[in-house]
């Protein structure tokens, strides 16, 4: 039997790590460049690159916190102060935050569904590369990604969609084991 490639073990052992389990340091500027270089290797039929990524700089965290508060107010017209404080705190949980934006080309011959798979593959490449560097991370979405408040905060153009946020950092509190389906539960012969 041949030995398994380390990349296979990396993929098999990868876990999403919630922002509350992450601590400083996060990836350096050079490591962030490498993560994005990995993202652009995602399958992309037609070379459309139907996505873009924004890095939330440390000095932009207070602005992100207020954008989360505005999104909370949009979703809940009368939020409690506790809910607003939680929304604000989300901007400060992980050391590094990437904002992932889907920008499908609806005039291209490539179906929008296929373009959406490209953005998903780009996110996965970022998460796998971060794991290979020794960091943890998680793609985070939720109802807030559809709000006008976050669309405005990130300057989304007409037709763009906010996919979510990738939180990255050093794993301070590893998650426990996770059950995954067996290959035979999802693979069938045709």
C-alpha cells in the first residue's frame, strides 16, 4: 500500500473553527497574499473570476462593528441593547476577517450556478491554505449578508452579493471531533 499524500490528510482533518475559538496572531500580510493567490487557483470556467475579496484592516473594525449594528437594526426593528452589543462584538472576534463578494456575470455563457461554485471553491482554497499555514478559520454568513446595511458598507454594486466573512486566526480552543458521512453514504453507482 502506498502512503497517502499530506494534502489528503489536510483535507480529511480540516475543521471549521468558529471565531470565538480563534486568537492572535492571524495570518501576516504576506500570508494573506498567499491565501488570495490560492483562491485564484479555484476552478473558474471562462476565467470570469466572479468574486472579489476585501480584507478588514484593524483600524476598520469599529466601522465594521457599526455596520453589523445597522444590519441588526434592519433585521430586528427593535433590538435589545444586548443584541446590539453582540452585533458590535462580532467585528472583533477573530484576528483577520475577509469579506467575500460574489459578482456573477449574468451576460456570460457560463451559468450563474457554475460561477457560484467558483466562489465556493475560492473560499475553500483560502480555508485549506490557512489550515496548511497552521491557522484556523471559518466561512460565516447568516441573515445579515442580505441586508442593505452591509451592501452599503462594503460598496456592493448592482448584481453583487455578499457571500459572507472568512474569519482567520490561531486556534486557541480547538473544536471537538465531528462526525462526517461515510463515502458510501454519498457515492452511488450510476
